[in-house]
C-alpha cells in the first residue's frame, strides 16, 4: 500500500525483487504519480498494480477495501504467504533469511493481537456518520460527538461480534488469505460505518476463522522489541513516535538498533526525513545477499 515517495517505493520493490516473490502494489488514488514510473523495477519478480485505484483516508474503511483488493488480485494465484507492507517499510533481513523462516513455520498466521482498551471499543461498537473522516478535525469531532451520544444511551452496533484488535500489517497463509476474500461482503456490512478499523478487521477475521489456532506465538522468536506484541515480525517503534497516530521515523542513528532486532521488516522510513538510513540498509542487504 503506497501513497507517496515514488523513489523510496522503487527501492522497496527492488529489495523485494526475488524469483520466489511476486509483488502487488496499490497506489493511492490521490498519489501524484502512476505505475509508469516503475517500469523495469523488477527482473525476477512479477510486479502487478491494482486497479481501479482507491482513495485512502486515515482510519477509514477505505484502507480495508484496499487490503482486500490486494488479496483478491494475489489469490488469483497460489502463494505460501501474503505479506502486507506499506510503501514506507523496508526489509531488514535478506530474502533467504525471510523465506527460510516462513518455510519452517508454514501454516502459522502472523497477526498481532493487542488488548482492547475501553475507548477502543467505540471504534466498532458505535455508528460513525463520517467513517472516512478520521483525518479531518471537524468530521472527526462530529464522529466523536455521535459516539458519545450512543455510549451515553447504551446503544450501538455490532453487539454480537467478538472483535479483536491488532496491527494493520500482517503475514498470512494462503488459506487465511482466501478466507478473508470470501468475507468481503460481511466486512463491508460490519465495518463501513466504523472508524480506524484497519487495526481491527483482519484480527477479527482471524478470530472468526478456522485458522485462529495457527496464530504464531511471539515467544518462539525472542529479541528486542519496542511493542507489546511483535508476532507479525514487523519492527515498529511507537515509544518515540511524534504522535499517538504515527510511529517513529527511523534515522541513520537507528542503524545498529535495526540490525539487532529479530524482525524481518521495519517501518517506517521517509527519504524526506533521512535518506541515509535507507541507503545503508540497501548496502547491508546487498552485501549479506552476496555472502549467502
């Protein structure tokens, strides 16, 4: 899922370019660039762009629609795993290391599950008039007023569903990916008037699915982490984030930390903030791949 920094996206695609991978990209409908910029980015992977392009809004159900569109396209073929990445992610391990791990853990589902706090429940148990308005102050204010009224009256929606909450980014098996696609209509009905459901819908789907017992146990993969759950194998630093909505953007000074963690991908990076860390990771992975 990408919306900005086309040169950085090219770097990510080239790092993923491997005969064992195919790459599916959704460019946000509001992005001021198109797929023509990425011609000849891959020599080993098949690169597919998702159309029509969807306009994403922070916290809106549009994000879930994009994820399902990616899975619908990818499941036209069969893969062992489907890894959702942002255009501002990077791998921090070689493709050999990543593939070896998933080969050894075939059938496991890599989705974070977090504890649902009281205020989180209003995301999916209250009807929001502007579900795509999370990034707009006025629309978000109106949503919060609507939620407050419903909570005070003890009314709401989706009362009979057991929701789960976790990171938006996941690695799921072929079976789980196909199950998610079959639930497209249920997802639309359940979440289209909720807010920030990108951190709820896939975790909830897993819990409703035959694959819930295959959830990967993070204790099997120990190491440093700055999150309370890193079962999706993504290193995301929320402890230094500039706001509760955004994780830390890694800098050149974070290189040793990034190389020390056991995760396979990290987010987020921004070439406008610090291109040096991106270039150093590219150089490191190139050397390590040549050494394998």
